[in-house]
C-alpha cells in the first residue's frame, strides 16, 4: 500500500503557479495535522505549510501569502497551491504528518523547478 505519493511538480515560471497534490494512507492522514515540506540538496527539510483536520492553517514566512494548503479529508489528500513562484522555491516537495521526523516514512516527493 502506498503511504504517501506526491505529484504536480515540474517547471514553473517566475511569477507563475503550480498545484501540488498528495495522496496519503489513512494511517498517516487520519485526523493528523498534515503539512508540505521542501528540501534543497545539502540543506535540511523545512516545513512550509500545515493544516489541521479542521482546516486551520499555518505557513512559514518564506511562503506566507503565496502558497495555500488545503485538504480533502474524505479522499485523504492534501494540496499545495503555489503562486508568485520564485527561483528560490526550486526544491523537492514532500507531504507528511506534522510533526514528522527524518526516520518516519517519506514519499518520493515531487520536484519543482522555477526558472525562466
């Protein structure tokens, strides 16, 4: 059973938009707080956005006002709408419960490249 699977990454233009999607197993999704993380090679994975089962959200300063996280509890899916993309948003993007440790299960992620 696939536990986490991210999709929707690709090449985005500066100032453009992308929408990421994540399917999660019930054992991970459940009523957990879920989040989107990103990682650049050589740097620690950072939590960008999180959402409770009730829909309350919180964002890192680097993406506040540009990214929007949402979830569909019936489908066990989490989404990240990314707008006003910047080259520094280039990274691998991952979804997982919040908090999640490096030793937890992680999906393959989806790569976002922002370049003109």
